[in-house]
C-alpha cells in the first residue's frame, strides 16, 4: 500500500494542535490554540462540533468520568461538552502572566502532563526560558517537573512505561527521561534525536505500536518517524559539533552534524575520551552542564505534506492505522495562503505500515 495524504478537516485553524483519537466515539479531538476553540470531528459523518474558550487553549484530553480536561491560558480546567461550560481546576505560573499552556497528554497512569511557554509575539518569536513542564494528578495536585523551557511541546511514553519522551521545540531535539509510572517522577534527561538541517522545528509527537516516535515538524512540512532505540551512546560533550569529517571506509563531510545523531552505519568511530577533551576545538564542546550520555535515534521515514506548518499528530481510525496531522496558518499572508490553501487544516495519512495505540484518559 502506498502512502497517501488527504485533507479531511478543511476548516482552517490558526494553530491546530493536540489531536486525540476518541475510540468509543470514533471522533478526533483537537484544539485551535490562538483561535480559542476545541473541535471534535466525526470522520464517519464529516460533522464537526466546537466549543469556544475565553483564552488560548493548548490541549484537551478525555476524562474517564466524562467530559474533558483542558489547558486554557495558565489554568487546568474541566470542560462539560454538552453545556459548553469550563470550570477551573488549578492555576499555574502565577508569577508569569504572559504564559500559556501548550501541548499536553495523559500518561499511562492517568495523569495529565502539560507544558507552558510565553505567548508569542508572532510564530516562534517569544520571550525564551519562561515555560515549565507540569503534571496534574487524579487528586488535582499539580507537580512542576522543571522550568527554563522555551516552547513545551510533544510528549509521550514508551510502551513499557519506563521512558518519557519530550520536546522543547527550540532545542531542535527529542529528549528522553527515565519514568516512574507509580510516582510520575522523571529523571536522567538525555537526547534521543537531533533534527537535521531542513527538517524544521520539532513540534507535536506520538508513539506507534512498535515503539517508534512520529514527530510533526513545524516549518518543515513533514512528519518523521524516529526509532529512539537505534544508534550509539556517546559522551554529552560531543553533542554540539558544528562541522565534522567522519571516516568509515568512506569520507563523509557535512555541516551542522552532531555526533550523537550518527547512525550505526557510521561506526566504528574513534571518539575522543574525556581526558583528551582539551584537544577539541571549542565548537566541539557542549555548553550543557549535563554529563549524561546521549542516545542517538535514527530517522526511519519521512512523509511530506502540502503545508509547511505541521504541528502535531496522533494515530486513529478503526485499527489505529490512520495518522492524523494538525497544521497552522497563523502568520501567513495572502501570498503564502495562495501557495498553501490547506494551511491550518487537518490531514489523514494512510498506508504507513504502522499502527498507533489508544490514548489514555485523565483519571481525576
């Protein structure tokens, strides 16, 4: 079966985000962040229902007891779809009035993880290091996991629930943490994948039934599939090479290549030991204080879409073989829209040879 991309929800979102497949209802839930709307689309009938919000809405997830939990402005809220009423559960970032929620997702234990960022002046132009990653548990207790985030974005968990994957978009990386499913705590932060030049900015993300990650690339007009468990472990001080020449039966010359992202086909590599660090030029030394090892994921597949601003993705459909992709049109002028008339729409990709897993629901 060949890969096919179809535009299925043709009404434009300013910033479409956070798609979630609702298995019982057979509907796709997604938000328009700056359009301040939560949408629910039924592919069987092609009907779409909408709830408007008072503030920017970064995410909406199903709630096991009914309704939804959302990240609106700087608040976690409870949404009753029938009455379209929203009540506040908890307020975060009270010292940062210019912040808002961005992407969020429920973990396998039923906690909602969601991150914040500063409100953008225009797409990707914002005050940096203002965001944090939070979680909300069933008792409505909020935990702040870390701060100094630029744009908190895609997140998901490994199939064995031992690894948490996370994207802070402006780092141009996918990161991983050890994950404790019992407590919701995360530790041992490390890099999984560094975006190649031209791939765009990593945005929303989901995992498939084989444990591979699918990342929507903002300004890249594509979704990429990553195997986070393939590659070679290298020291953290090697993670920010600028120009490298690698020899492995052939000469490879490239720019902006990070050694932590080389696939196994480039081995063996003669990596310098920490004792020889002083021999490296400054451009090869990471400024990161972390000395944790980095694991290099490998890109397995790239699917291009007819719009540049792809924002997030999730699997859905009867057997979870359809990949739904949201997009944005905010910041585009008339000339841009003439070239990309489907910008801001939702797309369905079929024929990928991959299947997803059901979304988790919030337990509180």
